[in-house]
C-alpha cells in the first residue's frame, strides 16, 4: 500500500469519526417528547414511573425519526456516574475528535518514519556503491541502483553537502569518490577514465608492454583503430600517456611516470 492510499484511508476514517461526533451534537440539541438528551438526568431520586415514561418518550422519538418499528438502544449513549444516569451525546463529539486526531497523528508519524527509513536505505546504498567503485559516474550508478535519476541526483547532492561523497567532472561526465580516496585530482581522473573498459584495456597494454603503437593495441584488443585513436588522444591530453619521437608515420605511446606509479601503487586497473 503506497503512501497516498494510506493517507486517504486515515483521512477517511478521521472524517467518519468527526461526522459521528457532529451528528451527536445535532441530536443532543434536539428535543424529543420534552426530553433533552444532553441534559437528561436520571437520578436515584426519580420514581420508576417517571423513568419508564422517559424511555417510552425516547423510543417514540427515535421511532418517528428513523421510521422503524424495532429500535435498539446502544448502551454507549449512556454514561453512568455516582449521582445517577446522564444521557449525553456531546461526549461522543470529543471522543470522536480526539480519536480522529490521534489516528491522523499516528498515521502521519508512521508514514514519515517509513519514508525516512527508505531515504536512509537508498543513501546508504549510494554511499556503499561509491566506496566500492571509486570513480563511478552518475549514469553507471543509476543503472546499478535502479532508482529514478531525479531521486539519485537529490541524494547525491545531500551526500556531497554532508561531505560523505566528492565529485570530479571530466567533460560532461560526473565521477564520484569517497572523501578519503585521494587528494590528487590526477589520480582521481586516472581512476575515473580507467573505468571505461576500452580505456582500461589500453592502459593495461601500455603498463604491460611499455611503449606500443595504436595499430598494435587495435590488433590485440580487436577494436577499430579510429576508436583506439580517439581514446589515446584523450589520454595524451590528460597527460596520462605520452608519445615517443621515432622515425616513421606512427609514434608509439607509453605511460607517463606519475601514471605508471599510480597504477602500480593504487591498483587502479583492478577497479
């Protein structure tokens, strides 16, 4: 049962209780056979004949109002005290209003607490994924968790404000990290781009073979050379790879010193 249906049920129940109380006030303000239900006092000093007549008048009044032959009197219409018996509809108003407000309050608190637990559970999932997958980008996180993108962006914004998540932009892509991952933005960028399977394979080839050519990488990975060229140019611009000056049409590439050190020390390619 979703939140909207639950709230509708609570409001409906409360309105029913309030209506019952208002009906009690209406009936208590109406006279029947000279008898006023809100002020009818059947004290112990009243004679039995008078009491009998009162109940007869009360039955006649209800019968004429409901047009039914068989009328049963609910004992809840009477409140007993030490001084006698008082017939009172007004008490039902206060009881109904109090109970209605109680239902609304309890229901609202219950719904809010359930929503808070859901929010906290989703934020914990987001945080766990970011810690386990440093450099994960927003759309990858969206596919992993499966919640609405708007809700995910909302929770990430609050996690960033609380200092539980930090982000790094690479072009139009936003990558997420735990705060203690690294203070070096170059390492964070290397980690982020290495999450791309093709880029990660290119970096693995360079780490394993030293200098290598784009043609060789394309052949080993069975990936179109134009795509390999695109990624290598991006890595050259980010100072992750550098080219080697040699004679010939194609220049070999290899990892820069800092990138090789980061890959060896941080186990970046494992991610």
